[in-house]
C-alpha cells in the first residue's frame, strides 16, 4: 500500500458509495407493497444495494487511481517495476468480501425465516401449473377455480405442483416468488394486506406461450366475502386431490 494516498482514496470511496446508493434507491423498483413480506424484502433489497454500491465504489476508485498513477508516460518503453505481492492488501480483499457475504447470508436467512413463520390459522391453496395456465384447489372448502381468490389479512400456504415443466409463481405486489418443480411440492407463504385485484404471472421460461401464462388474483376484503365466493365455485372433481392430499390432478386431458 506504500505510496497510496489512503485518506483521499477512502474519501472517494465514501462519496461514490453515497452517490451510487442514492441513484439506485430513488426508483421504486418493486412497486406497490401488498403483503406483510413486502416491506421486509424491500428493506433487504435496499441494504444489498448499499453494500453493492460500496463494493462497486472500492473497485472503481482503485481501478481509476491505478490507471492514472501507473499509466505509461510518453516515451517510456521499459518494463514495469516487479511486484511480489502485498500481504496486508491480500488480507483486506479476502476479509472484506467474506464479511459482506456472511452478513448478506445471515440477514437474508433471518428475513426468510420471518416471512415463512407459520400461522396456525393459515389457509391452504393447492396451485397447479401447466403449459400455459393456472388452476387452484381449495381443499378446506372443497372447491376449485381458475382464478386465485384469498381473504385479506390471513396467511395463505400455497402448495405448488407442476404438471409438466418448471413454472414459477409470482405476484409482484406480494414479492414472493416460488418455482413449481415437476415431481415435488414446493410451498410459499403469503399474508395479503390489501383487498384488491392483482395478476399472477409465471416467471420461468416454460415454452412458447410463457408470456401469456397469467391468472387473475382477487384479494377479498374479508373472510366472509371469501367464503361467499367459495360457495359459488364448482367442487373439486373426484380425480383431483381431496383435502389433505397433494397428488397433482391434470387440468385437461
């Protein structure tokens, strides 16, 4: 590190980190927050943006300084000075990324654990995906639908089943995204906080009709409103899973 103006480089890193962070945090990247998980995920994203801006600033400042400080002067055709390493620098560029990665991993794990904490009163919805449509069974109510209806302010456990290829369940306002993988049941937990109409989209390239694989999502204003909607839906066919079962049923022959 001999010969480096440490104080000035650190000041440049701080300034560039602040500027980059502000620029990156101004846009509302994720849009409306409509679940209990959304603020936690948005805060996690903001923290990771700041950390990424810090790493970016270190790299850019040191690269810029090196390009300027050790640039080739006009007429200089000799070899560069031999460099045999710098122990303190090597320790620094090993420890700093390690600390950042460990912090990000622990913070992300804590956030995920908080989001997926099970509510004993949660409602179960079986989600079936197939090129290129969605299908929803409500085992506790014994009904089925091609629209996703859920009550506001109640945790929903989505049990995901894919009947062909990998799909991915995502309602942007809820922030939760979960892959539907053939042969296994994956789960996502969401507590909607706003009664509104949204759209479920597939975010895994699943074939030619991937862009059209959407389904209406209606967050009912109360449990009573959801129960009233459920009474008007057709019953789960005999070939579909009964309450408590998770065997996928085909959407069509």
